[in-house]
C-alpha cells in the first residue's frame, strides 16, 4: 500500500483509513473528437475530524460568522509516498450529518486544466477589454486609412480590413461616380476624385494574440496574482508566434473582426442600468436655418439658436404687439437597433427644471424604425427656453444610429386686432447627427458578443487542440497531432493482470460533420444556393478523404461558434474585400468572425481609392492594404478543401486534413479495437506517465483513452486503443 497524502492550501487533511481514492484521467473520448481536453476530476469523502472541521470552519454551522466560503476553490495537492502526484483545485460540495452531527465532508478534486472552464464560464470578450485603453483610438479618416494600410498608429494589434458593413464596393475603370464606393482611383486632374472607401465603411479587427494577452491579464486582475491563466507561447505551443522552428504563422496572422452590431460602427448600450444619451454631436444650425416672418419684414430675425453641450437655447424675437410667444417644433428620428432592446425618445425643456414636453416610449430596437415626436403648440413657453433631445435605453442590449431632423415651426401669436393672427418661421435641418458614427473606438464596446470560454472552445475545435498544465504552471496548448508526437513509449507488459480483460468493438461514427455557424451573408448564401454545400464546412455520410464510415454509431458534429465570410476579388486587380450584408443586401450582425490577414500590395495601375468623404474632396492613392482571407500559403482555415477566393486555386491543406485526418483515420480504421485491461502500475510510472504516451503490451502499442487509478494500491483500469496511426 502506498501512503496517500492530500493537502489543501498547504495544510494536510485527514482521510478515511478504509476509503479507496481513485482518479480517472482521460484523453478525448473516442466519441467526442471535438471536445476540449479534460485532465481529471474526482469526488471523494473526508472524515469530519477535528482537523478537518477546523480547515472547513465547521461549514455545517451556518451561524458561524466568517465561515468557509464554498464558492472559493482551494489549491490542492495529492502526494504518493511523499512524491507529488497531481496539483489541482479542491471544491467543497457539502457535509453529511449522522445523528445530527457532522460526519463526512464531500469534496471534488479537479485538475488545473478543468478549472479553465470554471474561471471563464461567465466572462465575455467585452469584459476582458474593459479595464484597458490600450486598444482604444479615435475613429477618424487618418486612423482608419492607416489601419487599412498597416495598423492603427501606435496600436500594432488593431487593423482595418477591407470588409464593408453596409456599402457594396465595386471596381469600374470607365465611370468614376462621385460619392460612390467605386474603388478605382483616377489620377488627379482627370475628373472627380471623391469616390472610393469612406472611413465609416470599415470596422476594426484585433489580433488573436492580443485577445490571448487580455485573457491572461484579466484573469490575474480578477482572480489574484498567481491565479490567472498563463499560456505557454514558446516551444511546441500552438500559440508560438516567434519566428523559428515552431513558428505558427497562420495563427500569428489571424484577427477577430470587431463587429458587435450591424451597419455603421455605433455605440452599444445595455439596459442593465438606465442609460441616457443626450444628443450632443449636432452641427450649429444657424447657417442652415432660414427664418422669415410673414408680414413682419421689418423684424430682423424671428429667433436665434445656439447649441452648448446638447442644449438648444431658443430665443424668440417679437414686437410689442405680440401678446405671447409660441413654439411648435418636431424631431424625427431614424433608429437602427438590434438585440431586442427597448428605448424611448423625448424632447425635454431644461430651462428651469427638466420637463418632458414630448416623448415616445417602449420602442423596440429591432430593425430600422422611424419616429417623430412633436411638441405641439407651446403657448406658455418662456421667451428664452432651452431644450434637449434624449434617447434612453430601458432594457436589453442594442445599438443605434440616427439622423436627427429638426423641422418647423417657430412663431409668435399676435393680438387679435391685426388681420394675420400667426407668423411662422419654417426651419428644416438635416444630418445634424451624421450616421451615428463614433468619434472614438472603445475596444470593449465593439467586441462581438461571445463568452471567452466559447471563443477558446471554438479555436480548440478549429485546430483540434488539447491542453495541459506544465510544472511551471503555464498552460501548454498543442494540436492533438503535436501532443501525441511528444509522447513516450512505456512497456507495461509485466504489470498487466492477465486473468481478465476484453477486446471490444470500437464504434466509429455513422458520419461526421465539421461546421461553423450557418452563414447568413450575401456571398455565402449565394455559394450555398449554387453548390448545395456550406462554404468552409465539411460533412460526410460515406467517406472523408478515404476514411470509410459505417452504419453503426451516431453522427458526430464538430461545431464552432465562428462564422465564415466569403471574399470577392475584383477581376484584373489585387483587391479582395468582404461584405457583411444579408441576401437582400441589408446590414447584418454575423456570429464572431475570424480571418487571416494578408498585407497585400496592389499594382500602381489598380490602387485603392480612399475618399475624404466631402463632395468636393479628393481621394487617397493606396497601394498597400489589409486583405481579409481564409487561407495562407497552402493552408486554409476552412474545414474542407476550398477554392481560394484570391488565387483561384484549391487549398487542399484544410483544417480537417491537417488537424483531424490522422486521428479520425484511427477512429474509423477497421482494425481498431478497444482493449480493457487491469494493471498494477509501479509508483514511478504512476507519477510520470502522460496521456500522450504509448503503452507497450507484449510488443504492441496502445494509446490511452482513459485510466482509472487506485492511488493507494496502484491498481489501474485501462481503456486502450491499438496504435493504428499515431
């Protein structure tokens, strides 16, 4: 018998003398080829001894102030004969009573890798960027143009790929089309030059390496120094982006498009707390207003108007014969919202105290809606009054863009004696809040809606990754192929219990499918209608690259949380772009979308035109841009082989062929068997083996599917697959 010792936060705890403590360790279950690696998890019981009662602060007694917090996971260690076996975490599940006295503490010991999911289960991509401004930047022509060519100035991890959220880009050398999205640049002096990409057409993208950095920093900030997640980025790590033998070039060039809402880059608001937006970004209307007064031409002006911090100050001008002023005006809103939010609009008089003079409430923020609110006749308004225009989110999460249009009617009611009773000044002001565009990009506000654990899970499923915690505490993430390649061969023949065992049918799947989120975008929808298949996915009911499926077993689907765009290359150019609209060419919110960024040079004969947006302006001459793509060199981030949109060639090195074929071939191989045996493994093997290792039994190699080990006796129940391909 081995001596088993269990420590919690460095304190040894008492164990039942007769309790059998075993741990089950498993590699990816053969029926779950897309699951994330899970090291081990084990529930067992502890006696309610004096030492354990002290450690758990008499948890059974809820009246104790400052008692044990079962929500906190405690660092734990398992030692065998004083040798470290495993590090992990221990969670208290409860206490069993006997004769109304504490008898047994129930705990769960789980591996460090398992804790990743627990730590990240409620954290969003938005959350991890909220505590930093490192990726924030002004949203203007200068920064976006630089981001399209290389990166945002002083922020190397943020770019602007050539992906349009609304407008359709085109390339026409014959007709320029002023103020259009024609990307053809015509040399100066040969016609209008104010067409091309407008900076508001583009949204930023952030490098995947930056997201990983933020996960590390956020977890340390929120879980404490030493408790955060730290990923290995050197050696054989999938996250190695240092040029060298193990350099992962394709991951190093991958970005996440920062698109949280459809259409123009706008503000996102949550109704968890009441959020009020006072419209402040309005142009002073004095120049655009044309007040005039019927029959009162001697009067120099009917009113004056100024805006300060969103407050409109209205000063009517009237003559002595007027016995009271009147104000009557309306505001027309066009709101583009999503996410099921509810909002309201209001015109408020803030002259003395805030008074709502007009409002529209309980408006749904789904799709595009128009709303007009009017003050009606305000006969009692003061001569000098101040108004503001307000949008308030009351529930849900939504984004909005708006044009606020102020129109009509300021007048003065005169006495009943004159022939004309009313005089009006008509005022029409448009585009005072252009497109709802931001003036500053705050990274957290623009991250797509996705949990961090779902982001990592999707990345793991794309590349068939596995993970384990190294002795230094860093998380090593590798492709499954790389993980197995790093294993050792261990001969356990002499330790096998030959009195019993079994060799069972290893059921494959009936068929398999590798999928991203079903695409809804224009080019992807057209691709499906033309080909009957989803771009980027891979499915098989008969065979996949020679891997024969069967009529036994269930169907298995590897499903990511990402969506794929199909890109379009303009003929006879080096320009490739993406378009995030639906089949009816309306702006759309995609699932989180990642892509490979290729810095691409256009020829001097077909540069990209980048307009300054003014009707009489000019366009910039751009010969280098960030080209969004689904492939790099001979590799594609599609599950199946696809025709590369840029080169027109078939990319055969798909995610399936590169990351899954080797493993799946083994799953479906007709010679594959599931062998179940019992072994009494010596302490040195128990302490040192890895799930990547190959066990040798009587000269034959086996991969470990699972191993259940009695820690006191060394008795291990093994589930092994004969080594077909690995």
